[in-house]
C-alpha cells in the first residue's frame, strides 16, 4: 500500500519522424515529413529543458509537392495534425491542397520592339500570380479519438476553397521614380452555411445547416510610388573620407470596397434582430467579408554610412561604417473611416556595432489621438489630436528596446558540431543541426551571450513594463570538460527568474557524452544526470537520472 501511494503507472509515449527528400533523386518532386506526436503527460516526465517542459502545442506535417515541368504551376499536398496537450484537442487537416502559379507575364511580347515606349512597358510588365487552397478540418478530443475519428468520413468536417489572384507591374517614371500598381482578387467557396432562428416555444436559439454551393468574393487595389534619394558629404582632410545618406520615401493609396456575407434575422436570445456570418462556423475560410478602406500610406526609410580613410603605410583599404543601419517611419490615413482616420505611427531602428557582436533594435508605436477620463475612472480614446489638446506630437503606446551582445572564443563555423562531417552520416548531421541543445561543442573555448529587453506598453490608462536582463554561456574547463550557465534577472520583480536559471557540466566520453544540469531554486528546483550516445542514430540510447520536483497529474 505504501508503494502504491508513492508511485503510479503512466503510459506516456512520443513518436518523432523527420525526413527530407534529396532534391536530386526526383527532380520536380519532393516529400518531407516532420511528425511530432506526444501524449498529454510525456513532457512532464521525460523533458529536462524548461522550454520543452512547458510546451503544450505540437504540429505534425506530411507534405508532398510537385512542379509541373516547363510550366509555372506547383501542386502541394499536406496532412497536418495540430495538437494541444493542455486542452486535449486534436485538429486534423486531412487533406490540405494548394495549387500555386508562379509569376508570369501574359502580355509580354517575346520579340523585342524598338524603340522602347513607357506605355508598352506598362502592360507588358504586368505579372500575375495565383494560389488556390482547399482545406478539410475536424476537431477531436484525444481521449475519444477512436470514437470521433469516424466523423471524418461522415461529413462532420469544416472545409472550403479559397482562390487568390494578384496582378502587379512596375513602371519607371523619369528613370528615378518607380510606380507600382497592383490588384488583388479573392474568391471563397463554401459548401455549407448555418442559419439561426429563434424558437418561441422553447425560448432557445436553433440553427439549420444548408448544403450547396455558396461563393463570395472580395477585391482591392493599391498603387505605390517610391524612389531613392542620396546625399553625399565629402571631406578632403581628416580620417573621414565621406558620409552617405540614403532616403527611401514611399507614398501609396490603397482602396477596398465594403463587402459582407453577413445576414440579419430575428435570431437573438430573446428573438431580437441580430447580424451574423452564416459561414463563420461551418466554413474553413469564413465568408467574404471586407471593411471599406481608402487609405493613403507613407513610409520613410533612412540609412547613414561613413567611409574612413586607411592609416598610412598599413596597406589597409578604406572602411565603411554603418552609423544608422535602418531607421523607418510609417503610417496611413483612412479617408473612409468615420473617426480616427489617422492610424498609429510606427518607428523602427536597427544598428550593429563591434563587427556584428553588439546589436540594438528599437521600435515604438505612437497614437496621435488623445485619451479622456470617464466619470467611472476609465479612459477611452477620443477623436481629438494630441497636438491640439495637449501640445504633444503623439502619445507613446508601445516601446521595445532589445540590446544583445555575443562573444565566441572560436568563430570556426565549420566545427559547430562535435562530430566531423567526414565521419557523420547526413541523417546524423541533420539531427544535430536540428537539435543543438542536445549536443555540446567542446572545440569552442568559451561563449557568452547577454541580452537586455525593455518593453513599455500603455494602450489606455494602465501601463505595463517589463525589464529583463538575461545571460547564458559556457566555458571549457579542460579539453573534454565544459561548464555552461544561464540566468535572467527581472528588474520589475527584483529577482532572478527560476525557470531561466541553471548550471551544467558536460564531459566528452568519445562515443558517449555525460551531462549534469542543476536548477538551484524555484518550483522546478532539481538536478538531472544524463548519459547518452553521441550518434544521432542512437539518440534513444541514453540513461537519465533526476531528483527534485515531482509533477502531479490530475
């Protein structure tokens, strides 16, 4: 009795299968598989990485594709399984079909006609692309899979077809300005629709499902104008030869009419009039719905570079330094909107320093409209500009700063895995490169990665801030010994993150590898000792020993 209270029997398993066909074996045809099916409790007892332990969504795919020779047509077939071990729901997509047409030019004349006219380039440069998708989906509970899978063949599926066509061209104006018009057309085919009604006798809302062919369509168009503007500043003296500034402005207009497949009827909870989409539940792609839009879009992309002079008698060449690698500003104004016509303004910037070891990424979202506090204390947006009401250009809604620094003792990219390419089979190398956390590179003396992420978010009155500094790295103590570590400190919570803190020691045993990982504190405080074969084909040949936290299955 004592043993039965301390131990329990669990039947948990995992099936993993990956395959990539050699493109030289069957030119024009390809097959690949990425199957990862697990039971609900497998990760709780058999994973030692925190990211794998908390993972609860898995996707499995079998894909076959074929390119028709001497045509722009491609055919793709997928069998996909989406699994959620938390909700115990399986989404079977059997099958997914896609017919894609690569870009082709139906009006292009194969004979070159001289002289070249701009109006001829206007229609000869029109390129057309196409994609038709068919999906067939059914949702099942994994506990009742054997009983409910029969519904797949009994018509209890959600399916539909979607056709997408796009035509676009590029016209040069005055040799410096690019004009890019485009048209998009989408058609959705549904085979069932669900109509609601109110039953006055029972006082409940019912529904009828009608079978047939129901088509809906939407279309939109846009036109963009862009160019490149350069500015050069040359210096005759000093270490700086010159500075180059690049501005890439883009202005466009996008139009989309109002299209809706919704219907109205007295089908509310009390028989009141409601509006709903009859294809929302029974149609895989829903109905053909589109909000009316007539927006002017704009963006400004900036780049700033500096060229330095080489030192005398060194034999070096001039060096280019990116002062501002990317700085972008974008926004839009919708004339068809009844309020809040000016959308949020987005700012992005990206820079790298120290030969790519240090990188910074910053993004921000600005709201041009002001907030007003209600008598209840809540805040709501008002269609009044912040500049007029409060004298500010805009209101900061979101800001994210990411600073990362990486340092590697040996940058030999050809020795990133412990096994040499000349001695490893292609299947082993594929597994090693796809699962780098399972292997340790003992040839790199040290590596260090530091990341700082700051995020500020304030859509309305409540602001949330996250401020996290994370560090991870490893040090080679001896030719076959390595120490690795990782941790993260939350400045808002003023404590280290238990799930992101661990210390490990690894030992290279020639054909085997020993690994010891220790989580010092937190809910998952524990240690894990593992001894496994290094060959990818023998990945299941391993011995694991764990002590510490004990997961509980309800």
